[in-house]
C-alpha cells in the first residue's frame, strides 16, 4: 500500500513526496537520473501498453507465447490453487494465461498507478467471475502486507515483462529479497527475463519508428511540469535509446537540444545542450547471470523455459528456507 506520506499527498492533491524528492535530487545532482517507476502515471501506463503492441517490441509477444505454451507446466510443478500475486501488474494482459492454469481463488495485482490498477482489476474480475481480485496500490520495491484473505494460501508471485531489467544489480537484489519477504518461504516466483542479443534487435525495440517510446519517455517531463509546478520546455528535449555493452543494458535518456533554464517547485535549474537525464535501464541477462541473480535474492531456480531463438526466458523459482551450512 502507499506510504502514509503518499496517502496524505493524494488526499490533498499534493505531489507524491517521493516523486518530488527524486526529481529535485536529479536536477541538483550532476549525474542526472530519475527512477523509471515515475514513468507510470495514467498517461505513461497507457503509452507503455501501446509500446507492447509495436512490431519492434519483441518482449511482450515472445513472453506471451511462452506463457501460452508453458503455464500448464508451471502449474504441474507448483500445484493448482495458489494465490497469484503480480508485481507491477499494469493492464494484467498476460495474467489470464497463468490464472486459467493455476485455477486459484485469489489474485492480488500490485501497481503504483492506482487509477490504472483499479480499471485493470475490474476488467479482469469481470472475465473471471469466480476469482476474488484484491488490487493493492503500492510500491512493490518494498515489502508489502498482502490482504488477509490470502494469508493462509500458498502463493505464486508473477513478475513478467523483464521489469527486473529496469534496475541496477543492487536494486534488483533488494527487490527479489523484498518479494521473498512479501510472499514468504515456500512461495514460488514466475519471472520473465530478457536475454542478451544483437543491438540491431534491441535498440529499435526502445526507439520505434512510430515514436511511441519517445512520447512515453517525454511524458515524464510533462508529469513533472504538471505535478511539480515546473517550467521544463519539453519540446527542447529528444528521446535517446542506446546499447551499453559494458553493462549489458539498453539505456533511455532525455537529451537537451539546446541550453535551457527552468524551475521545479520554484527552484531554478539549467541544463547544457547535449546534457541528458537518464530515465531507464533495461538490463539483459545470460542464463547463468539470471540464475545467480535469483540465488543472491533468495530464490532457487526450479525450471527455465525459452523461445526457439533464446530471446527471452521464463524462470520458475522457489523461496526455500535459508541454509546455515552447505
């Protein structure tokens, strides 16, 4: 759920204090960066759903194909009747494949964008009339208290879309450990991870010909202007996507096209021509990288499924009790 500070801000119409702090820190620091989670206001969430339908954006259709083919095997390994807990649920468009296979009675979608979460949860509940849907608005980067209704039910966490790739290694570990704490020992996690591949495939997936990803990236500046009383000249920025081979990741930036001055909450800032705001990473993982990351986060890999081109992987892992000795 939201922090008390965020709940109070939402009630009064004030900006989320964490959003305000992250934006001000970005412009006060020479290493300008804003966490990717702030993309997802209502407009940002809708634009991201449009991105997933683009011909260049292979992750969604590849992962969806894996879910259609292998959710039955996931259920065979993990058992039917588990409560599905989805982290960063968005539109929940992939979730029905898993819910039909698991045949559980409870679904807990978690998302930071409250309005979008409730709309998606209502639509899914209408498609699954026998399913109890418990939308939980909150930042899944932190341990969350799940609804009492699922307290005694075995749980299957669901984290599709290779969203884990948006985080640097330290943050990824924090998230995996937080998921373990939220779900509990004995729970399972079905997670999607994007594979390392040619930049000729990767870069267009984040810089599409129709410019939808550019609008998604630039919407962050519109949100800052709207919610933080800022005067950023959005038209003087451009979207940039590039492959960083050293870190095995796609980076998204907003690049200033000229020297600019602006204010955020009355505080004055400036950026020089060609200076960028780093808005997102999308790390890609080899098979051993993925398994090592999961182990470090407290999850033991049980099985892994990939497409014929090995572009994307679905991994089922378990939160086993920690051992005190080998």
